[in-house]
C-alpha cells in the first residue's frame, strides 16, 4: 500500500472594506488570476443587503456576468420581507466553506457587513430572545426623547456598540438596549465571548478564518468622492424606480431590515414626504441624504475594521490597489503551500 499524504487544504481568504472601496473589483481580479493558474475560486458574500431578492441597484449587487464568471453564494437568498441574522450567516458560511474546500476551490469571503465578519471570527453567545414588553417600553421612551436620546443612553451602558451605530438606527439601538435591560450585559459582551467555530464545526473542512485583507483609504476624501459617484450612478440606473416597485408590493414597510439598508431607507423616506406634501420627488435632497448616510456607513465600517487586529491593510486609494491586493493574497497562498 502506498504511503499517500493528503494535500493541505486551502486556507480561507477574506476581503473586507468600507462601501465603495473596490472589494468586488479586487475579488474578481483575484479570481481571474487564480483561475488562469488552475485554481478555482468561489465567493461567499458577507453583505446583509445582498441577501435580498429584488434589491439590485441600491446594493451594488454583482452583475449577472460577474456571478456567471465566478460562483457566488449568499446572494438573493431572502425575500425583503424576511430577516437574516448574523447567527444564520455564521451557520451558512461555515457550511459553504466546508463545501467549497471539499470541491478543491478557494473560499473567498467578500463584503462589508462587519458584524458578520466579527461573528464568524469571534462568535456570538446565545443572546436573550426578543421581549415584546421591553420593546414597547423602549418605543415609549423613544417617543419622549427620540432615538438620538436612546443612542446616548446606549453609549453609557455599551459604548462599544453605540460607537458602531448611527444615532438614528432605531432598530439596532432598540435591540442593544433590549439585550442590556434583559440580561444586564452589553450587546458587545455577547459578540466577543464565544468562538464562531466550535468543536463541532472545527473539523478539517471548516477551520477558523485565518487571513483578512482590508481595503482602507489613506485619505477619507477619496472614499467620499467614490461614494458620491456610486450613489449618482445608482440614481441614474433607476434606484428610485426600484424602491417604488418594492413599495408597490404593499407588504413591506420602512422598519424592515431590508428597507433600512442605506440608500433604500433614504429613498423610502423621501417618497413618504412626497406623498404627504405632493409634488415631485426632491432628487437633490435625496442625493444629499443618500450620500451622507453612505458616508456614515463607511465610517462605521472602518471603525469595525480597526477593531480587528488580524487584518492586513491594503490602501484602496493608492495607485494599483487592486494589483497590490491580488499580489498580497498570492504571496499568502504561496507561503501557505510552503
């Protein structure tokens, strides 16, 4: 009987970064280079907006051609009426990592939902279930002092979570305060205690993610310009019509996680104002609000990234950033083989 040693399993690579930092372009370039060398790549989306069907323009969803060129996962897996949690993402991502590696392909996790990355890296303890009475209490208090006031209260008991939430993010502020009121522990406590890859999942096919490449701008002004250009492109591509079609369904509302996605929420709110006051949609005001909200999202994403010491930073605003990213991953893979 010959003495055969199984080849080492491929590592898992993650590419993260704020919105408009070039993650998709970098991932597709990497897949093309590796594909030319005979190494198959499959992309696992790490994006809480891309999971929703019918939300293509405002999410900058990879095109049909991009999805045909490289297999993509966790895109279009939920109706906008449904929720999708970080815990569900971890379960799905672990399963997909195992399946992709079993096919001899490289799992490439790409996206900007930092909570998903953190949950995969660090785990999420079992958190308290939703409590209708506590939520009602928080909503009554929000009616008195506003969600900005509740955000300030959250900052007193859970500054780490408050720093990552916009003052107007009522859904997440409410959940963070709800967890604290029920358990006496801040939400951040539950995000850091457990490891995502437990003894049951940590077999040879589903290891912890080892390497995170982070696309971050050296100059914030570069990212701001990219954000403005991309939001203008979304408006030109029909974002308003896309949201109008979602509203026309009749079963969606502004407080759903899907409709709270940046861009969609601003269009939805402006349409509400248009309905109340009549007249034409104020596209100039919509543009300003959409760009401002996207900048705030990017700021929160960068804050998340800076809390991840294992990341390898690539300056996304430097000339040849995509080439630098591809080379950094290739060097890592070569070192892994050796």
